[in-house]
């Protein structure tokens, strides 16, 4: 999917089954990249407008929740005359399939992209078994 | 019977219509085809008395990767991000965001003072303040009485 297609298809979270936010602002599911390395699972989420202090990353059992709040600063003395995107908060949940060492999770926010490294626990890492020549 | 002459309700003038038309024309030239889907990056435009503020969501983009130029009333935003190094043995579970390069141009409804343009990239959101040039500001015409 191209970047623009991803943006155009930005989904709004289904708020019904979920707990509703107190703020009336829309909540979006951020575009994410998830990849697996031998030692970790890495989650990258695009959350433009979210600062490092307003993001929450939670791992509850195998469920990873990411939530980011946008600091929507109004532009004083200006009115919105043309809009292609809507400003809102971000929220998503993932089920992590591998066993994670919860104490070693690292999360960083840079240029509106959240980067979470979930290190696999020792037993979940692949062990190479030497095959002996008979 | 009095004939009432009523002016045809004119279409409301939209200073941004040209802005959109230009982009549509550019897409036609460069073979993007007629699509209604939002271009990347999506922008919002805020109009003030003496300037316009353009905001764009550009997650993952470094300030050095951005190139903003103004030529007359044409504003161009270009981005050529550095190639990201991906290690071996990485398998994607999902890949929805790609921080790729792009180029997008707009025709502004007035000339801007190129020296006073301010660009700020914060938390992946670009805020571009484009002050209207002195020459393009509306002038009030004094009516002389004899």
C-alpha cells in the first residue's frame, strides 16, 4: 500500500465495543509497521502531532496497547479554509504472538513516529540445533 | 407590472478553488489519472488576515529531508528521505507506513513574502507560515470628495 492510500484509508476506531473517550475528538488507528527480528518484535506507529510525553504503551499479558494524544494547538486569528485531514488521537491494540520480556521493553518517540522494541524472552528465541554429520 | 431584476446568485467565490484546480491539472500532466483520493501528504490550510498557515502530517520525516520552495505563487514541498537500513532476518508482520519521498505543488491565491516564510517541523507535523507580500495585500481606495 502506498503512503497516500494508507493515509486516505485512515481508519477511525470502532467505538462501541471499546471504552469511549471523554473527549469528542476522533480517535484513529495509526498506520503501523510490525516486524520481527530474531531477538525482538518491533512496532512502529505513525502518530503525527503526538509528543514524547503524551504517548502510552502498555503490555497486558499478550495484548499491547498504544495510545497517543495529540496536542491540538489552535492557530490563533486563523480559520480553517481547506482541509484534507482531521486531527485526532491515536489508539490501537495488538496481540503479540511471541513471549516477551516485559521488563526490557523500550519505547521511543521521534518525529511523530513511535518505536517500540519488545525483546523476546529467552525461551522464545530461536535455538539453533547443530546437526552432526553421521 | 414591474419587472424585477434580480442578480443571479453568484457562486460563492472560493480563493482556494484555483489551488485545487492546479493540483488536478498537475496530476493530469504527470499521469496520476483522475483520482479523488487524498494526495500525500495531506494538508490543512488556515487563513489569517495577513498570512496563511499550511500544516501537513509528515511522520518520520527529518527536517533535512524536506525542501520547500516558492516560485511566484507556486509552492512546492519536496521530500527525499534517506534510505533506511533494514537488517537481515527481519520479517514484516504488517507494513502500513512507508516514509517515502514525494513532491507536491500548490498555487497560492496570492504572492508570498519568500523571505519571511517560517517552517517548523514538530512531532511529525509541518507548520508553514506564508506571509502575504506587501504588494499583494488589498489596498483601500480613498474616495475623494470635491
